[in-house]
């Protein structure tokens, strides 16, 4: 056979590798078309606007105020709340949005969760009709940003009966004194929901404080954090802060009323933790597909594949759990114990998953130039806030045994 008649040697095309996808069981398909459209909008914003800049802000311990106009355009303020200018939608949609945000950056998800779930949620759940009409529309438009002041310098898990911040009534005015610590958004927001112990009846009550214009209200930024560095946490000091009776949450008259808000935010943190794990997994998988060692991508090695398999198992289990939790809410069955179990499980599995992601990246896993380091650090805050793992376990334990083990 001559050269002219010899068949040409075929050029072998590189094999197309699967794109990183953390939705292994297609849980996104449980949403309807309208909800998926909103979620796609949020994903587009997070990937195009947040992802390119967020690592620098994380490293600088600063908040990207340049993103706020884009947030307003998303029109997602008041997700899961009906009326009062809120976006509405199901609690499942809210969960998926929180998960989608955390998939790119847990700090941004926390900023939104504090504003939407904690601050707006307190007014929506415990406020009077007049308070809802006044405060929720501008907060839904994100013209006013809120924070939630419950935790104190010496009181975290013991807030049910041990708040040291006090409220004393004088006529139609309440006087607040005390401190609140680790309060996200507090250094720059407009509205603070402050929980204090009424000196008259020793019950926990909630107050709406316009912190930028109220004398005696001051905030000091908490420095040197290693997690959720984009979120601006503050130490709030209340020095004879005077709040009118019309700003007392009319439905917030005991810690049981506070707990109604916490149930929903624990619901949200479970979604955020799952999103954090998703982001770390997708970054680790992409790295494994492109990082070469011994002349081959490390994703072709058995031990690396074992790590990735364990990661997607954790994520899928968490996704299925929280999707069912959303269904329980629709059915009117969601209890404090359900929310506690989801928060405990999802944050623990997130912590485990981001650890494996960091391990997979080796030395590069501790550099903020790689996404995994940010997820790895942020998971520590998710694990602890909105009730520690141990407190969630006690809530679950009481539900399953009938005995309270709280001190």
C-alpha cells in the first residue's frame, strides 16, 4: 500500500468529562417551573456578580456594598412571606435560594438570611398588623436592611432564661440596657430586632430599634474572625435606649415567641450548610479533574474518587432531608425538633464534607486563592450559630424520649 492510499490516522478527541454537579438526585426538579426560573435568576446573579469578587472581600474582611443594587433588582426580599410587598413563594423556594447562595458564598447567604429570615421574619411572625404594614414593605424592597439581636457576650445557648439585656417600661416608652454580640449586619444596617428581658415579668420581649437615629445605640465591629468574614458582625451596646411601645413586637411576649422565629432560621441554616458543602464539592471535583500528578488527573486515582463519593453522599442525604423538611412545613407538621434535626445533621455533614474537600486539594486547600479554603472556614460558623449542635441534640432528645435534659 502506497502512502497515497494509506488511510489517514484518526486524531483521538479528548473525552468530555462530566461538569461538576452537586444535585445527584435531581432535587431541584421538585420545584415548579416558576420557582426554577427564580432560582435560575439567583444562580446567574451569584455566578456572574458575586463569584468573581467575593474572595477578595472575604480576605479583606469587608462587605461588598456594590452588590446591593443587584440584590434589589432580584426582588427576592420577603421570600416565603405572603403580602406586605414580600416576594412570597413557598418555604421550599426560600430554602433552595439560600442553598444556591451558599453554594457560591455562605457569607452572602448569611447576610440575606439575617435580613430576610431573622429581622423580617421576627416582624412577620411576632409583629402586629400595623407593624407589618409599616416595616415589611421597605425591608422587602431592601431599602431598609435589618439585623437580629439575641446572643449576648455571656449568653448564647442560655437565651431562653438567661438574657442580661433588660427592658423597663415607663409609660409608653421602653428603656433598653445591655449588650448583644455576634450580630450580623449590625455595623451598617437600618433596623435592629432586639430581644430583652422585661424587668416587670421576667419574660423575653422583642423590640424594633431604628439604630441609626436612636440615642444610646452603638455598635463596634468584631475583628479577626476566621469564618463568614464578609458578614459584618458587631457588638451592640444599648445604653438607656428609649423605644416607643409601638415598636415593641406585639406578638413577642415570651421566649416561646422568639423560638418561633428560630425554628424557621434553623430551617434556613440547614439549607445554607448544604449549599456550602455543594460549593466545596464542586470546587474540589473541578480541581480533581484538572490537577495533574504522576502524569494523570488526580480525579483518576481511587483514593481521590473515594473522597468525592463520600462528599456527594453527604450532600445528597442532606438535600433529601431538607426537601422533606420543606414538605413537612407545607403539611403543617414542621416542629422545632424537625428543624433542629435538619440543622444539626446538615451542618455536621457540611463540616465533614468541606474537610474532605480541603484534604483533596492538599496544600492548595489552605489558600484563599482556591474556593475550598473559604468554604472550609465558613462551615465552622454555620455549625455553631442559630443554636449549637449540642443544643439541637437536646431538642431532638426531648422529642424522642419525652424527657427534658436542659439545665
